[in-house]
C-alpha cells in the first residue's frame, strides 16, 4: 500500500483563470546553435527552399508553441536589426559581444517571421535598448507593422514583404538590471528610456503590447526595488513585466532540486506584490500581467561553455543534455506557471532548439527530443482551458533548501469546449508510489480517457541520437472514477497526465 496518499478536490464552480495560450511560448536567440545549425541548416537533407530544417519544424509544430521570443536575450542589447534585412549577400558580419560569437546575419527579422509562420507561432520581438534607443525602437515597429507609405515601411516592401508583419508583443530590451548586459542601466535610467520608447512605439502602432524588463532573477541585489522603480515609470504604458529564472542541481541534492518550483512560486508572488504596490500607489484600475519569458533548467553546460573558442558562427554553447530528473523539475515548473495563470499570461521556455532546449540537432544530421520535451508537450496540448482552484492535501518533506515540500504537486485544467478535465501531477517521492484521490463529483459522469506517465529507474538517463526514446511517455492502466472520486497510482518520481472526459 502507498505510504503517500494525496487528495485533491476539483469543483467546476471554483475557477482561477483562463489559460492564455502564450503561456506555452518559447525562445530563439542568436546564441550558439539555436539559429545556425538549429532552425536553419541550408545544407541539411530536410532543408526547405529557405534553408529551414523541416524535421525541426515538425518537432516544433508538435509542441504547438504559440509565440516565440526573438532575437534575444543578451544578444539583442548589441544588435543592429537593419544588418539582418535586405539582400543577404550585402549583409555585414558582426561581432556578437554578448556571446563572443560571429553573427553572419544570414537569418534576420524577415526570415524569422517566415520561419515562425511555418512553425505556427507568432513572434515576440525584442528591441535593443542597450546600445540603441527610442528612435531605433520606433523605426523597427514602423518597418514591421506599418502598412506602407513611410520610409521604413516602404523599405520592408522593397525587401519583398508587401504585407505588414503585424507583430503584437514587443520586449523593451532584455535584463537591463544585469552588469553583464551591454548598455546596463540603473532602474531609473532604464525606466525613463523604456517609457519613452513605449510612447513612440505605440504612437506608430497603438495595437501592440509591451513587456518591460523585470529583474534578471530573484537573487539580484536590486530585486524587487527594480520592479518598483521601473513600473513607477512605465505602469501606464506597458502590459507586462518580465521575469527570468533558471534552475539546476549543482550540488546533486535531489530533494532540494525537485522542490525548485517552490522558489519559482515565491518569485512570482513577490513580483505580483511589487506590481500591486505600484498599482495602489498610482491608484490605478489596471492590473499588471507577467511575462515569464525565460525559464528552464540550465547548469549542465556551464563548464563546457568556458572551453569554446570565441568568434565562431554557431558555436556549441549552452547545450545542456537533459536527464530524467530534469524533466521532473520542468514538470513542476509548468504546474507552477499554470497555478498562476491569473497573472502569468506569457511564458517562454528558454530556449527551443539546441540551446538549453527540448529539441537537439546534429549539424547536417539527426534531430531528437530531449527528456524535457515531453512535459512541455503535454502541458501545451492539454493545459489549455481554465485552471481550477483546487484544494490539495499531500504529505510533505523538508530538505536543505526548503521546508514543507509536498510530495505530490498538481494542477487541474478544465477545457469546457473539448469536454475534458486534465490533471497534471508530479510525485516527488523517491521510494514509494502515491495514491492520488481527486474528488470530481461536480463533473457528472466523469470517466478516465488515459493516464500518461513519464518515469524511469535511472534519474540521470538522457535521450541521445543513438537512443532517442530512452525516456519517453507510456500509458498506465488502473486509473478510474468511482462514485465521483478519481483514484490513480502515481509511480515514484514520475510526471503524470490524467485526462478525464467530463
């Protein structure tokens, strides 16, 4: 019999928020092999007429990624977007100081917009507020979104793009609180620049939505004062404040690693508090939303990155090879994002291909799914609908970094249109399976469609080109609804997706 017994109640009357599909967004930066050798490899057997890898496009489409942030990241703070438009043969190669690489500008703004269309995603465009300023930001919006009749819009038309790109979401720079950032600014310096850029950009296109830079992570010495100051400048002119956070098992401490979603939860709550403080101070009726536009596990490649020779095109940077335990952590982080769907409207798994990514490729060769591909796939496919308020009771444990960590982490999403209720759950118990009982009496006639599980006896196992399906989901039998109560066994250390027809 299971030592861990967790119980949850789900009632259709208690709804948290509708999920914005952009919660399942991702990120492509001109970094490492994300672009060159990742989405773009003109010599590849699967390359289309523009040089985009069709095998990678198929994997991205399967994930149903609705929006992709581009072109950075740290890269954007030194980027001249004009270098990446117009005839390819006349584009200059530039030193990318952010990642000490050579940027050939073979892929630029227009090519990425076309790639995104083929991937079924919108573009979330970032402007350079590091080495550049408000005029360049305004020009970029005009180039992308104005129909025609002005210098920059007609320049786009002359480049073969008669129709405006109509990019809706724009990031006002990237991680401007970080001393590592090109053009690093204080909160007041950034806030003043961001609000003036926002005004000009929206004067060109009043329909766009803007993301102001929040803190690069919760450990920054300026957090959360940065949020307060930046929002006091920008609150009336932006729709989102950004959040970034990466997690790793650097000390091989599994109990603490599996609990990192508690840190994400605390970080989100702290940013919400800062947003609501500024809202109250300004006596505003507007509620600020969050764009968690960089999140993932990142630590495996840190040492290897120090050995990479600088000034290459598409060097192998940030190529974390993900283990099974990493997939469990990503599952917990996805559950946390869903549980904050009332305020977190956009989120970007950073990144999409090769660079700390769910998809890996070999230049000119194979592509395969990393372990973290699967929880992201499941959440994107089945996590759309309405997040429910749930009452979850689970035994808890203490570890070096956290106390009161629930063994079972869970969230429920009701897709009324599809007639489905999906429960995502992670069992953190290292030794025992968990009996999970969910009261679903409010959903008359609920029945189990399937119980999908990601589990493996080796926590350090990875997927490789030679063994791409070493870690892959399976179907378990035994989950059932009886008298309005779902009973399901969650294997030890497992990611679970239980879908009910309701």
